[in-house]
């Protein structure tokens, strides 16, 4: 069994669409990032990489490379998942918490879970996504951005 933790935070301020978990969510601003700024997927990538001590998202997708500019983060996730599958691991469970004052995301959670289950070749009931606010505290509480925390447990295939 291997366990990994990931965290990501992005500020609002982009004219690009707001994308979380591969789902475009109507909002007045997107998140500032080199890729599409998907805080959920970025935290999951770091959790996956951390579980096997493989580094972090910047190790594999440095922002100095133009090919990652505005890239769909689901492409990055699938790339990392292929590397982990080659090591013969599968997802036991993935648990993520999105911290945001705005927008409200509850109605998008099932679509996010569906995208992740597809991209990670796992069952949707192995993926939990929760949302909470920062209760008007700090940069998130002031509606300046969104953060996400994720934890994953990987198990090694025995055959």
C-alpha cells in the first residue's frame, strides 16, 4: 500500500474558462496558471506522484516548456497515470477536498468524479470529491482563488 498527498492553489484573474476536474464551470474569471489551472487534477497528480516518491507535477511538466502552456490538465493526469500503471499499481481510493467561496460546485461533483474514474481507470465509487468554504478567512475567503487537497491510496497488483 502506498499513500500520497497533494495540494494546489490558484488565484482568480484569468480570462480562460474555470475548469475543475475537467468540468467547465460558469464563473466570471478563470484561474491563473500555466496549464488550464485545474486545481483538483493538479492536487491529484501530486498525490499520485508523492505516493511513489516520484517528485511533483513540475518535475514532469515544467512551466518553462511551451508545450504545456494552456494544456488540458486531464492530459497531464493520464500521462502520470500511465507511468504509475507501469509500476503495477491501482487506485484503492482517492479523496479530494476543494476549498472555495465561489463558485458553488456541488452540482458538478458527479461529472468530476466521472472524468477522474475514466482517466484513472477506476470505479467512480473509489473517488470522493468534497467541497468546503474558507468561511471568509484568508485569500480563499476573500474570493481570490481556489485550492484543493487530495489523498490517494494505491495498491500493488499481485499478479
